[in-house]
């Protein structure tokens, strides 16, 4: 059996920690990269820890050697001053894609965000669902950074043939916490299922997919993700009573009507 090696950037982050055990497979090595401390591999765990920054061209170039795919989770996880967004989320994503190209990595999965399209609303839906490939309408500098990452992914696919999938991730957490989460929640288990689908999708292409669980109240289309094999198993509805209490769910409220919810009105930077 040929061993598969996957580089995971941002492996010590919130999503990376949850996906690490869920992506473990016989015949697969996870190369875990983060500037923060990474938990050492446990006995029997097929993992390699790399303490480095993906914004360092030499470090990310070395980390991309002999890997079959890159899962790029690293970066600032929320709104920040423009200079930091530009350096880390845009410049860093460029370095990851360039390293993948230079090292001959055939597949990259990029963690984008719903905030790349945050100003789209329910009025933009088609038959009740918002297509995954709607044009960017970022709601913050953070959203701009994610939209730029998608554009870079498109460039590196078109120029060099790398299979690139951008995941517009919703509210990733163990369980939904707010009313808007009931529509846009992504469970850790479904996140792993979505990534696995992207790692085996073919033929090589460029895709933008919503990173959302199979939520009863969702208005994001999963047809595009299902076309590459994603089969969500979780639904935020099981938590609805606990989340809402005696509060009614109002789809017309801005936080439930806009993709970006409260990000659309927060201060920039």
C-alpha cells in the first residue's frame, strides 16, 4: 500500500485539533504544522509535528515535500487590522500555494469562510438555497482575506492544474450556541467528512463549497459538496430547543437574513 501524507497547516488551532484524530487513517501520515506548540504524536499515531510558520517560504517549502495534499487551516481566525490580514491570510495563503506548486503537490484544500460572501442574503437564494459559488461579497477585512485566498486558489488551479477546493466554513464548534448557528453550524464530524470528500474528489478542478452540516434550517446549498461525495450526518436542529429557549427564530432578523450575520456591522479591523 502506498502511504499517503497530508500536510495540515494550523494544526494546533481550533479546527486543526478537532480534525486531527478524525483524519487519522491506516496508511496515512499527517504532517502537522503550526507556529504554536503541537501536541506530540501519541504512541501509535502516524503523525509528524513541524513547529514553523506557513508564512515562512523556506519552512512551508520543506513541509510540502513528499506530500499528497495540503489542508490549509492556518491563519487569523477573525477580524484583524488590514496589515495582519494581508500578511498572514493573503500572503501566507500565496506562500502555501506556491510551495505546493514548487513541490508538485497535486491537491490543496483551503479553509475559506462564509464571511467571504457575508453580504449575500436570503434574497439571493435559488429555490430556497444559496449556491456555493456565489461571487464574493465580504463583510470584513477577514472576509476580504478569505475571498483573496479563493482567488489565489483559482489562479493556481488555472495556471498549474492543482486541484483546489475552497471551503466556506460556517459556525464550526462542537454544538450550535446561537440562533444563527442553527442554520450555519458545521460539526467537527461533518467537517472531517467534508475534508475527506475533497481529498478524493475528481477530476482535478477548482471548487467553492459551503462548509455546513445538514441543518434543517440551512439556506446554503449542499448540492455542490454532495456532488464530490460529502454526506453530512449532523443537524443543528437537535439543539434548537436549548439554543432558542423561549425566543422565536426570526429569519428576517439581520443576523439570520445575511450570510455574515453580525460580521456585517462590526467595526473593520
